[in-house]
């Protein structure tokens, strides 16, 4: 199989989406399908490297934690305090305890937080 470089499915997982799951945006449906597959095929994924080939924007979901109930939790962290303005849209941040966040952040990745 290595010689012809053709990818073939090795296993199929099927599950019917119900209720609110049917109304998920397309990307969230795709991520949910990955979560279900990983749960059902956990021993396979632990023993082999995983490569997901897709046209879906998965980067933000890979960083989104999964709660104990199996649902995606909020991808937001913080709150943080703006320590220094580095440019018109770039900030250095610190935690409420005063520890500096390792890298600078673009304003498009930040949300207002009201205390």
C-alpha cells in the first residue's frame, strides 16, 4: 500500500445527529464527528499518528477544550490586563496576578471583558 500512495479508509464510524446537533454549523458538525470517531477508535489513535485532511478551519477547535460532559467549552481565556500597547492593533498582556503573557496579541484575537 505504501508504493501506490493511495489513502484508503480503514474503519467507518456512523452516528445519527439528533435535536440541536442537526442545527450545528457545518464546521462544528465536522469537529463533532471527529470527537465521536476519536472516542470510538481511541486505541487506534493512541497507537498510530493522526492526520486530518480537510478544507474546514479547525485550528480554533483544536484549541477549544472539551468539558466533562463531552461538549465544547468556551475557547476564550482570561481575563487579561493590557500591559503595554505595542502598535495600533498589538498588545502585551498580563494575568490578573501580574504574570506577563508570553507573546504579544493582535486585537482581532481579544474580546472586551467587563468586571
